[in-house]
C-alpha cells in the first residue's frame, strides 16, 4: 500500500488543475458531512462539541456505546460508498478547526478515518478491492 499523499501535494495553487482537484474534494466533503449528519440525526445524538483551542485527538473514539455504534455505521457507510480512509484525510484538510461547526465534523471524520485504517478487515466486505 503506498504512503498517503494529500490531494494537493503535487499541485500548484491557483492553477486549473488545483481548482479542479479542490472542487472534487470539496464535493466529497459535502457528501461526508451529509453522511455524518444523517447518522447523528437519525439516532438523535448530537455532534461532538469540542471547545475551541482544544486539540482534536485523531484517534479518540466515542466513550458512549451509542455514539460508538453510530461511528461504526458511518464507517460502514463510507466503506460501502468506496470511500477510502485516505479520502477522509483529504476532506479533513478542508475543515477549519477554528470554526465550531467544522470542528464537530473534524472530530467525527478524522477518528473515523483512523478507525477504518486500524480495522481494515472489519470493513473489508464493504471495501472489497480497496485493500
């Protein structure tokens, strides 16, 4: 498996190629936010509220059983949609940790990426050829 390269590692800002790649990753971010919103709302659970100036732990998984189950459902949804954990890292690069709403999504998506990465076998059926 190759090392992770961010979506913009080899692109020059303010070029058409950069703009196209950014538009594609922003569209993916919009879809990821929709997935997160769906599961948290469907199960009546609030998005994490991380105080400003508190570093988001990319490996922190929920302590409550309910939220842990929601997080796993989100990861399965990502896997079924063939969203690789590297794509989740990419969308996280667009989220601004200084904005409370974006911090909430970052606090879900980044640990979800790490959960998928650490448990690739658990999501293998949904991921299929992505291994």
